[in-house]
């Protein structure tokens, strides 16, 4: 049976201010930046329209209703008893990454992150005069894995902070309970703060490890700030909102206030969208996840069967596929843009510049689009590779 998302048309997606669809010329199919081509739920759109009828002056930015909803969401992820004042709103999630680095480390100190990593992680570290201790993930037989020896070796007397992406962008790993346990023990033993970006936490596929927050264990709750937001789950990136969460309100406040008055606050519409999404978005999310999971399996099968030399591990979460086109394929992202007319994110973006060439053959593909657009994009890649 056909699904409403099957009917998406390129003409309708390529509207004037879509970053994804207008950055490249019209003959390029864009499967790069991480938003979905799907419309948000009807309930969410209706609530936004209704919100405009109430006037849009200053509003209660520290919205108590939304905080209570988020406390329930967090409890479901193992973060019990987060105090209301341990939830502070952000104008979006990326400022939380920058604030964590600025508040929890000094210039010249070391920050740990696995690589590859969502670019604002390494940018927040390097642009603010800190050193990145980047530890490459190891490719296991089934999935990308943490390299425990390399993590231990990367710690220096100047290491203050571990930046965690959970689930991980770009590989789609959901760190298991066992991995989280080892990471927690590691953070305590080395006396590290932890910033855990959990923005993709609701996009977990059936059969993947159950999602558990890094801060779910009291042993690390007081040294962790967790970043959350609705934009990936409910496809509202243009509305811009996030939250910084800690069991220790003083730690949350320290991070939130490091930028002083520069931080700003989220918009009234974004608060409404998050409230409504949490209250009424369950069915839309379940249907969207089912569509995404079918797309994920389609991509994995296509890569294995029809893209000679290419490899990927199926993401356990997120709508992103981290694909290696093969060690011979230099500048894979640029090559695909030129030869296949498909825009993906080039692998080196996910590394600090000095490690970028090692990941030249990787690309990140966003499969949150209609099956027909996805198929056309993959067939273009197939023709270019053959
Ligand atoms: C892990 C992660 N954090 C943060 C963001 C961006 O969040 P925001 O748009 O709310 O700043 C993204 C977007 O792709 C992401 O994947």
C-alpha cells in the first residue's frame, strides 16, 4: 500500500528557503543536511497556527508545562528525578555544545571526542582554543565500536571533558548499556565532565539496543550535562529550540550562563511545537520511524548488492547512513556531486582538518526522503560507480 510520504515531489521540496534543496543546482539530488523531507504532523501544524492567533509577544520562556513533560521523557530514558531547575532552554542544541566547552574547560585544555563526529563537536572545541583528543571509532564486523585502548591513551593531565554523541552522528550507533557503563567508569576514574548530546534519542529502530541516557546512573549524574531537543524527532529544525539538562541545577546554570546575554531564548512557536509534539506526536513518530526503518534496510541492501566496493553498517538509530565508497575513492563527496549529481556530506567534515584525509572515501547519506527520491539517488550513485 502506498504511504503518504511516497507522494513527495521534488518541485514541492525545492522551495526558496530550503537549505537542503536550494544549496545545489536543480539537477542535483540533495540527501545531505539532517532534516527530513516529510511534513510534520497535522496536529503540530494546527497547534502552530492556533498559537499565532494568541499573539506572539514575550512569553514564559522557562515554560513550566514543557519542563514537566520533559521530566517525564527523561525519566523514560533512565534520568529519574531531574529537578525542574535542572532543565534550561536553549535557542537550539549546537549552542549547548559550545557552552559546555566554554564553561567546563579552560583555553588550552583537552577535550575528548570520538571520530568521526557531527562537525559542531570538533568546531566547538577548536574554535574556542581547546585541543581535541580525537579517538577514531574502530570498525568491528557488525558495527562501529569504541576503541577503549585508544580512549585511555588519549587522556592527558589536561583532559577535562568528554563530548559524547548518543546516538552517534554519523554512524547511527546507540551505545549499549555495557558501553555506557564502561564510559561512566572511565569518566569517573579520569574525573571528567561529560556533555552528552542525545538529540537523536527517539529515532531508534526496532531491534537496536534500548536507549538509555548517559546520565541515567547516579555515579555520573552530577558531572554530566545532557542536550536534548525536538528537531530531529519531529522534523522542526527551522523552529530552533533545545534544552540543557543536569541533575545538578548549578552545573546546568554554569553552562547555560557562560555566554551571558549572548545566548538568547527559543521562540514561542518552538515551545508550542515541542509541547504538542510530546503530547500528540506519538502516532506520527511511530509511522515515520517505520518508514525510515524500511528506507534504512533498503539503503543497506542496495549498498551491499549494487554499489561495487562500497560498505556500510546499518545505523541502529538516526536517518543517516555512513558509507565507505572504498579506499580507492578519493574525495568521495565531491566526486559524487560531480559524477552522480547527488549531494551527500563528505566524510572529512566529520573530523578536525588534520585527520580529514583519512576519511576521504566516506560520505553521510540522509535517507529521510521518499522511497522514489532515495531510489533515484542510489541509482545515480550506482551508475557513477559502474
Ligand atoms: C548530534 C546533533 N546535535 C545537534 C544538532 C543540531 O541541533 P540544532 O539544530 O538544534 O542546533 C544535530 C543536527 O544534525 C545533530 O545531529
